């Protein structure tokens, strides 16, 4: 949406997209912020301990500018809306995150959206690429990082990193909009499901769902996720296990996507349709038998 008038953006956000929920909350009005100063940010690579199979490089952007939006929400109101955005799917065609669409949304338009929610966006250059990012932490411990890859002032793709809160029995996940059952109900049977495992120095496991038509990849990873004593028959319950991280890649040519793993059909006795039926069925029975011998 190059050179688009900001008022057209407002009309699109208010009329074309809305939060699919019975709540009284609606998509917030986004106003043009006043930028008081901008300078180049510096980037460094953050080493992540989660994926022991392959290190995924994360550009860490240090903000060196101050933005004063004209109508930034009060923190409590912004928190309420952010929690709704994380827990309820948004009526916006995929790939889309909070109305930011790869290859359409400009970085300035993304900045307006984040500023309204009180999220200051940092910008910088890393390995010859332009990036922008925001981070946020909820009071229950969930934290969120959004990294936008920018080309010619357009968001070309994005990675959303969710570090979940401590899960409690009977309480829905704060990030329910990106839980496996929600995504499958919305987009249908995944194009591919992979698993990765690494046993030393501590047992790591990851599940990766691909929705090719939606240009969406989702990873669910963590340690000590598998249940059982025999490596050849382990239980994995993705709808209520405690993940260490949940990442989403949106758009073409994603920045450092997860490595390919063992296919669902090889690690289990299921096909993609069976898997989808289990994930969208009785949540108390949504567990998979994993053959751990398929992993080195």
C-alpha cells in the first residue's frame, strides 16, 4: 500500500476488518503519530537456547528514537485490546497479523498500529536488511516480539515470537488465536506437519505446522514435552502442554524459518487429516503417539 493516504487505512481497518469475537471490543482507531526524532538503530544477533537443532537468528533492535502518537491508548486499555488480539482470531485474510499484511502494509502504517497500542517500534539494519520490531510483556508472564522485514518501506514478511505464560488447568491460553486447533479450524488441514527432537543435554521437542496457501508457518517448541519412558512410544499433547516458545512466520521467503524435520506420517501412524481431526476434536484426547526412534 505504497503512498496510501492514512485515512484510507483507517477506513479499511474500521470497516473491512474486525475482531471476530462476541466481546464489545472493536479494532482500535489508528491515528497518525508525531515523530519527534529518529535515528538509525543497531542490531545484534540474540542466541536462543530453545532450538537445539539449529540456531535461528534473531535481529535484536535497540530503539534510538522517540515517537509521540497523537492518541496512544491508556496502558490498561491497550493491554485489554492486546489480550483480545492474541486470544481471538482477527477477520483479516492470511497472512495477516493485527492488520499488517506482508507485501502490502508499509512500515509507517505498521508503526501507526503499534503506536496506538502504546508499542514503540524500533528500526534498524542487519546483514543488509531493514528490520522493525516491537516487544511487549503481559502481567501474567506472556511476552511477545514482532520482527518485520522491510524492503522499500514495505513489510515483506514478519516473524511473531510468543513466549507463553505459565499454563494453568482450566484457563484458556492467552495466545489461543495461534493454538493448533484454532489455526486448523480457520485454515483447514495443514500442508505439512514436522517434528524435531534432540535428547541431549535435555530432551527438546518441536512441532511445526505449514499452511502454504496462507504463507504461514507455526512452530511449537520446548523441553520435556514428551510423556513416557520408552523412546519408541512417547505421548505428545499439543493442546495443553507447556511450550517454551510459539513462533509464527508470515509472508513469502520468511526470515530464518525452522529447519525441516521428520514428517508427521513418519513419526506417527497418522496422516494430515487424522492429525487435524484429533486437534479439533476432544481437547482432553488430543494427544499423539510419537516414535522417538525416528530422531537421532
